[in-house]
């Protein structure tokens, strides 16, 4: 589930979406569906939640960036916040990041 997503459109406009009551994933919202149908986006600030409905099952991953990073010659996200409930969950999240970055 993607709970928060910030992105820049092709025309240079920055947007931020936050899923509140009734929506589990911002990508299912009307604005996001309609927007991505008309233009491509460059995500730069993403919060993803892994796990079940129970608090102890959830793992959060926040890739923190800003729109101007996308304009750099080599755009790269350098900050991550991981929220977990165990050392094993932390290892799992780090392994997900490593696998994604390759």
C-alpha cells in the first residue's frame, strides 16, 4: 500500500497525495488515476506500508526526497526512514531496499 506519494509531472508541477479514510493506496484515488492517464510522473517522496492490518504486522518505509532532486544531473534519493517492530523486520526491509536498488 502506498499511503503517501509526492511527484513531479512532465510540465514541472509538484503534487503530494496522502491516503486518508476510505482509501488504502493513493494510486487508487480518482486524481492519481486520472492524472497518470494524462501524463507521466516522477515520484520523489514515497511512503509504503508492508504487512497486515494489525499494528505489529506493519512495516513502514519512507523514501524522502524533494522535487528539485529530480533536476540534478544524477538524481538520487539519499534518505530513508524505516519503522518496524523487530530486528528481523528491519533486516527484511533493508534487503528489500538492496534488491530494489540493483
